[in-house]
C-alpha cells in the first residue's frame, strides 16, 4: 500500500515540496520562472531533474522522523537514480 503522504506524480511532488509557499516564491528558489513551475505542476511540461531532486529532498526532509522508512528509502533511491542520469547526460 502506498503511504498517502507520498507523492505519486510530478504534480503531487512539486505541490508537496512547495507546501504553503506561493508559486512565485518557490519558482525563485528553484531558479525557474513562475510560468514554468505552473506548467510542471499541471504536468503540461516535464520538470528538469534538478527541480525533481530539489523537491525529493524537500519532501524527504518533511517526512523525516529519525528512522528511514520504506518511503524515505525509496526517495533516496530515486534521488540516486536521478543523480546518475544527470551525470550520464553531462558525459
């Protein structure tokens, strides 16, 4: 069973990471414009790996409870996979 707090789509991941912040403020943190963030959240555009990594870290930090849960382990594996893909793309 999937943890109800675990995002299962790009849109859910971005919204979970953004929390109560405005799109404009969160977009500045990510280094993207608000229009791009809106398109990522509506899934009209795939978010770049660096944006997804930032959001994965933010959500993992939010879920931190002192012990590595199955969700946290999954987030760590996804983050490692994304980092590997970034390195491969740069090569």
